[in-house]
């Protein structure tokens, strides 16, 4: 294989750059938008849904973390596009990858731990209405049997956005790595360097 062929094969792909940008940007928008949706929907049997609270992502620490990280991802992917050096592009791409992993972890944890985190709160709120002077253990047990916690669409959409942003960050890092010049100077046939 000739030397020009080697240079052409190592050149960064503009399609990879565009795909990484689009995936990371859309993933960040999905994750950020998911914080405006329902994350936790508790219900108490035989009680109208209007009387039970609905928790949006922005009502929860988890959702606020995801929203903040979505903003970080958008800024980092824009900085990676504007960077003029290899390191100036790779650094923001790594930030996108790390932030995406955290979005995946936080939204995944919200899905897995929803029942254990919110059932006691809903039970306490219901008992404060039913028995304001203090509930007996039997009353608590009865109310616990009626409470059910469901996960809304929010954390699932945030999880999907995190995965998409992660893929975009990996593509952006691959593009930035291919775009960065080699650290060793090339020797010309006459022994000089580029």
C-alpha cells in the first residue's frame, strides 16, 4: 500500500463527525426533556388519582442532576466541534462520554429504586391525612397494602437519551482522535521533518 493511501485511510470522516454531533445533541435533548415528564406516579387504591402526587423529573434530585448533565453534554459537544486541536476536540468528547454514563446511572437507579424510595413517603402523607394524631402500626400496614408506585416515562426517556449521547460521545472521540496529528514528526526522504 502506498503512503498516500495510508494518509487517506487515517483521515477523519466528516460523516463520523456529523453522526457523533447529532447523536450526542439529540441524546442530551432527550435526557433534558425527560426531566419535564413524569418520573414517579404513586397511587393509593380506592383513592382518585388527583389526590396522589405526581413527581416530575425536575421535582427530584435525580432529575435535576440529569438536567444539569444534559446541559453539560450540549456545551461539550459544541466545544468539541469548535476545537482547533486534537486535544481541544478529544477533551470535550470525553466529557460527553462521562456525563452520559452518569445520566445512564442516575436514570437507571431512579427506575430500579422508585418503589423503595417513594412508598414510605406516600404512606406517611396518606397517614398524615387519615390519622393526623398518629397512626397505629395496623393503620400503617393497611395503608402500605394500598400504595403502589409506578415509574413514569421520564427516567426511561432519560436513559435512552443517555445511551444515545454516549454513542455520540464515542463517535466524536473517534473522529477527534483520527483528526489529531500524530505526535511523532514524519521524516521526509531527505531526512528532514514536516
